[in-house]
């Protein structure tokens, strides 16, 4: 049985009458010890999904789901206190900008031991000395040089990479079963990115925790994750095992993301890009959300929103899912596509 | 840290020159002089007037008088009052505890009510609670202090008879002055009636003097808190599963306090100037009241000395506040 099973997760902001749907009907399942990648452009709802899983979406945001089960417990029916007992303990999260994510007014030691004081074992909660020893141990585990001195440091005295290591130490302090990493390396120097990612993967392996890795770096997902979820404008557009998604993407968006990778553009002067931007609250198309930007869109695509369809574990949201050769299927024709493009212009 | 204090201390020199020069110039700019004030309604013959002016040293050119005054101050002598013939410093020190007592409770009231009000307004942003706090504080801030004092006196003292109209304590109590702080003196004398009387005399002046700082603190706390609540580290604190009060009062408040502390420091200066009005209205025997009398009788040494002493206090308070930043904000401590 999966560690985390989510069906129909929807997050809305704004008024009830004209809501801004940041996350729309997302299904997600993560097994214990599994790494699941979640990719998409900025504004595709990846971070909001993560915050909803953590229970951190604040009023006026509204989180709904048909099911949101973690380790056999329905998260949405828990009381606030019960939910908080899980948050930071069994489900932990690290964020994109580590320096902004640490409180500038408190020392590393305070911020590290705080988690232990909250969720630690009864011995840890009772003894400040034990908590300090554990904090030191955690800093060693995240490979921070001179950990004793770093305990007394304040966030402004840390580099970005160091700060992210402290964040990781804080997150793993209570041995979480699931770690959500929201673009954990995006804000870091390129040389540090690899180190932090390696550290994260090593800890994941050693501790057998599940990892939801949110990123827009497809290469990272290809190397690390077992399964991947591709998101676009708050919707899940494709999901499946990593090798299949990367070898035979069925959704034009996934395909376009892969085509935009530098290593797939070695013979070109310019990188291939996806024209346009992710639709916002007021320009959401009636049909497929990708239709204005899709190379293969037909008239039907801009009228009819496709459902997420396919066998278990390999689903795609497209009327004309691509075949193994990367061509649209199910009655798509070159002439109709040319006509549809002419219509929209 | 040490160089920081030194740098701040060096700033005191130009401030001192500015304050003495301004106080000196202003009091000499007002029409009339102490001698005229002494002569009363019947006037004084020119020869006697000239002799008195010479006696007070007021017939010399102003720059000479100023240089003389500064030299005197640097030797630690603030001069003697022309009306009471008491040393200015001694008069100030006798009256100052009354002002401190009033200012302290006014500030206490402003902080104790203003901080929570600002926090609540921030947490309940755009609700009735927020609008109420912001509306009331804007009203309080906009009200002329003397008018507000008169309204309160009319209602609570005259209409309801709950509080006395003026003074520090009812006449029937004779509390020996040991510290100069009426509440403490009354407690030390073990006189419960005197203590109650002192408290009831303190209520309205405290409310009046504390209103503006209260409004400023509440508004500043709200906006600072709103900003901080959006920070990533607040999200981190929540991601640890901390209860909401801990997120707000530990992680957010500590950061939100930094600009609020600045404002509190600046308010201390305003509080002392507000005390002049408040003390006059409530006949509170403090330095504000004393300064007003000094200006009215053109008592040059009193006005100059009083302003200089108050300026010194305001400067010291602001220096103290700057040092306090370091305690709250580690980025400054290590800079």
C-alpha cells in the first residue's frame, strides 16, 4: 500500500464565485522509500501541491480532495493539532530559497532543536543537552564542516549551500517518512547544486524515506526518480514511470519539455522553446489548457478539456496522445491541424 | 559594538551645539525679557531696568552671552532660575521623577495595548477587528492632545466623578518624598489611601499622553507583522508543525519588533514634548509644566537648561534603542 495516496486534490484561491484554481484535480501516490519527481514550468502548481500536502495552504486558500491518505490516515479529516503532530515529523519539507527560509533572528541551534522539542522522543523533549547533541549529530549527517561552530551561527553567516544543509538537517531531525523537496537546489550555485542533491539522495537511501522532488530540472528527475508527474497550469498532464516518460512521452507538453533540454538540441543554434506562457486566472482556455501553445492542437482541443486517461500508473491528459514515434494519434491529421492553426490566427 | 557606541557618542557633540544654540536663540527671540517680567504692571524706571539687565548679564552682545552660557554648561553649571533663585539642575531633578512616572506609564500603556492590538489587526487583516483597531488608532493619532484631555476630564472627572481633575495626589495625603515617584513613595509610606489616590490621579494623564504612541505602535506593529508573516521563514516555522501562537509570537514577532522598537524610541522624544501639554492641562508638577512657566516668565536659564536636559535624555534613549537592536537582531550585533 502506498505511503501517501491523494485523489482529486484541488486548491483554490480568491472568491468562491470566481476562484483561481492553482491545483486542479491532481492524483498522486508515493510508496515508502520511493522518489517521485514532479516537474513543470513556474506557475504550474507544483509548489501549491506541496504546500497542500503539508497542510500549509492558508485561508483564503481552499484545499479539497476526494482522498488524501497518509500512512492509513485521512489527512483532511484530522484536527489541526493532529495534523500538526504529523507536519514536521512524519512529513517534512525543504524549500527553494534556504537563506530566506531560515529565521534571521535565531541561531542554527535554536532552529534545529526547535523541531526536536516539538516532535522529538520523550527524552529529547525533556533534555536540552540531548537536543543539542542531536543537533550536532544532524549537522554532521548533512556534512557541514565545523558543526560545533555552526550551531552558534546565525543564518546571515551561512552560505546558500550551508543554509540548505541546515534546512535538510531540520527536516530529517525526526526521521520523516516523506520528505517534500520544493526545488531544493534552484537558488544555489551550480557547483553546490550537485552536492546538495547528492546529500539529499544519500539521506533518502540511508533512511528509506519517500521523497517528492519538485523541480523543473528534467535531468535531475531522469537520474533520480522512479516515477514522475508532469504538471501544467495546475493540472496533471502526464504521469508514469521515469524511463517510459522520458523515452516515449505521450503528452505534447512533456515532449516539448524534453525537446527544450540542451542535450537534445546539440545540432541546433538555438534551443527549442515552448512559445507563450502558462495561462493565468483570466486567460484559461475552455478546452485543453495547453491548446494555445500546442503544436498539434485541433479545433476539438480548444473546446473540449481532455480527461486524465490511461492504464494505472501511466496516464495522460490529451485527446491525441503521442505514439512511440512522437506523432499524435486517434484521427489527428496534418490538414486539420493546419486548418486549426489558421482558425486561431 | 564598541566602535559603534563610540561613533554614536561622537554624534552627541554637534547635537549638543545645535540644541544649545537653538534653545538660546529661540528664547531670546520671544519678545520681552526677565526684567520686564519682574517689573509687573506699574513698570520700572529705565535706570533701574538698565542696572538689573546688567546684573543678569543681559546687556552684553548675544554671541558673548551664548559663549558664556556654553562655557558655564561645560563646567557642569546650568545656572540658577531668575524667578526662584534655585539652581536649574536641582529644580529639574526634583520635578523630573513626576514626568518620568507619567511618561513611563503612558509608554507602558501604549506598548501593552498597542502591540497586541497591532498583532491582532495583522492576523485578522481586513476583518472587523482590523478595521476597528486601525480606525480607533487613526482617530487617537489625529486628535489634538489638549482637546482629548479636556474631553476626558469633562466626562470622567466632571460628569462621572471617577477621577480627580488635576494634580498628583489628593491634598489630604502627605507622602514624604524619598524617590520622587509618587506611587513608590506612597507604597513605602505604607499608605494605601495615598496609593489609591496617586493611581487615580495618574489614570487620565497616562491615557492622554499614551494615546498617540499607542496609535503609532499599533499601526507600525500591524504593517511590520503583515510583512513578516509573508516571509519564507514563517512558512518554515509552520512546516515544523509549531502551533500558530508559537509561529506568530516567537518567529514572526521577533522580526516584526525591529521597526517597532525604532518607533518606540522615537516616541520617547515625542512623549516628553507631549508631556508639556499634558502636564499643563492636568497641573502635573513635572518638568513640562515647569518649562511652560519658565517660558512665561522668560526665565532664560530654566528654559535653556530644561531643553538641554530633555534633549540629553532623548539622545540617550535613542542610543539605548540602537543598542537594543543588536540584542534583537543578530545581523546588527555581528556587523
